[in-house]
C-alpha cells in the first residue's frame, strides 16, 4: 500500500523527533518532506540543513529504516542553495520554476548526481513552465495552497489543475510523477487521487492529529481506493 508523504512543516518544532519516531517505527514512511524557506520567495522561514543531519543521526542511532529526504526549496535562488542541502543528506530537491533563471541547467545538475529532481509550481503558475525540462523531471510538485504556511485549505480548482497536468503528461509522453502539497486531507485526497495525483504530501492531516500513525494508515486506505494507474515514478 502507498501512503502519503509526511510534511515536517506541521510537526511540533520543539519536539521534531518525538513527532516523527512513531511514524518511522510504523514502517509506513518512505519519504519525508522538508520545506526550506528564505523569507523572500515566501513570507516565512523554514528548516535548515542541520535538521536533516540531526534526523539522520537519530534514525541511525535507533536503527530504523531511513526514508528518502526530499527538500522543497521555497527560496529565491535555488541554483545557489541546493548544494547545501545535498551535502546535509538530501536525496531529492524540489525547486520552483518561477524563480529559477535556468531550470533546465539545474535539472541536469540534479539528475547528474542521482538526486530525485522535481519542479514545484505555485497555484497561480502556468503548468507549461515545467514542460521545458519535463523529460528530466522525476516529479512535478503542484502546491495546493499559497506557499509559506501549513494548515491552509486547498485553493479552488486544484482537482482540475491535477487533471490538466496529467493530461499534459500524456500528451507530451512524459514520465514524471504528479505530487500535491498543501490542502491534502481526508476530504480532498480521494478526488485528487482520482484526478491523477501520484504522490500526496500531507502535513496537518498526519502530524497535526492526535494519533499520526492511525491518521497515516487511514489516509493510505483512501489513497489506495481512489488512485489511478499511472506511468509516473515515485
């Protein structure tokens, strides 16, 4: 069974390991989503590379399976920032096409190093931004909310946007996965999966619940019941 990817933005930042450890012990978490924010591209600040190093140490100390560390760069100059997170242990990088001067060159750099390469787009950004480097993308990350803060409801038209992205993928014979971050919860997960979403990323719907392990399992069941067969890669 496939499960949503927990987003650390929604965890208790004073007890990150305490929030994550039960989920990691459940063996249902294969990826973790880190939001890096610089206060310029979005009006908030996010995680530093040191968090990746610290979590990696805790995971190894507890002898738990290490999930993939995916870093979503909500920063003005992703082409300058990504190496810092790669050196800290990132396995995947999501960069915003809206603020990258040469997305194709950046995608080539990431792929050359074997990193999972994703382009992220804000809700108002045209999907066509991703097409220039579409063959090099492992993933297209569609934001379901205005970036910067967790716990927001999804913007209107998100399901239709996912459907359109899936249609473009078919038309151009592209192979990237479709991920959605923001506004993914028990109510929206089914329609988004049915529209073609391959990878749900959820924050408050998992880490904001009294029992995150149970919440993850319930979301996984909804996802499996509604998801479509897809050529996208996870």
